[in-house]
């Protein structure tokens, strides 16, 4: 039996207020003692499952990195500082400037973009058009998975996450241009001079053309969030690596 001398209690199921000394809910009718016996093991199991997933994520994303040599640490610091400097420019430059589309990395993304079109041909016209943008995002994700699963290199995976973020930001100006079609395409012409371009066709097929600017900013902001996550991840790995260095 539960009681309180100064205030009412609430039902653990429906949250309805109960009179002092109540053993069953006046609203839903559950018996408090039986309900708690049934629910408690379930919550314990959920807590154990949650802890298991957290431990597994920590093992794969952080603890699998066991490098201790100073040369590797110095190289990682150099890469981190380079990506931090380069990423800062991406994050603080408005997408309307097409800074990402004019960067060196755009030339790296481009072959994977074009390969994506070919890869998705069996899935129909819509997926063939969308496949270009998917291809340039899937490639860094494949690298990320390879670093984590194959080589057990979380720092390399964090760099691949940075590339994924940059690739999202690289696509955003393309989406933003869906209605205007002013961007110069691979063939040296604009979308106005052809039958449109990827995102003009995609959003037209979805009847979402009026949302091009919103979708572009959403994609760009997603890239910024992923880039910040990559900095936090690689920074944590560098800190742990530093602590493992031999004195």
C-alpha cells in the first residue's frame, strides 16, 4: 500500500491524481503494486539494451582506435587542422555563392556523381537522375564503413564523414538552382540551354519545384551538422591518441 501524508499520488500509467492511500487507480483501474512488478523488468531490459548499443557504438567509433605512435599522431593533427580550416570556409560561406561547387573537391565528387547516374539506370528514369547526387554521397559513406569495419580506423572514418558533409554541401547549390537553372553544367551549358538539369527534373517530377531553396538550405545545413560531428569525433580520437602516447 502506498500513502502520502501531504500530497496526492499519480497513477504510473495514466498519470491521474489519486487520493491518499489509494492502491488502485480511480480512473484506469490498475493495481499499482501489480503494475510496477510488470513494468519494472521491461524497463530494466530496455535500459540494458540501450547500454548495450551505447557500448557497441563506443567500441566501434572510439575504442577500436589503438594507435600509440607519435608519427601517426602528428599526421592526424595535420589532417585535422587542414580539414578544420577548409571546413570553416565551407560552413561560413553562403550556399548562394556556390563556393563548394567551385572548390577543388567538386572535381573529386564529379566522377562519383556521373557514375551514380549509370549505377541507378536499372531502377528507372527518376532514380537514374537522382543517382548522380546519391552516388557522390554514397561514395564517402562506403569509405566510412570500410574504415570502421575493414581497417578498424575510426579516425579515417571521421575524415570520410567530413567528406560526406562536404558532398552534401556541394549538392545544395545544384538544388538551389532548380528553378533558375543558371549554373554551368558539365557540357559547358546551363540548364536553360538544355532540357533542365538533375534537380530541376527531380523536383518537377515530385511537384516540389517551389521548394528548391528550402531543400537546398536543408541539405546545406545537414552538411554543416555532419561536418561539426566529424570535427567532434576526430577531436575526441586525437585526445585519446595523445593520452596513449609514450611519455
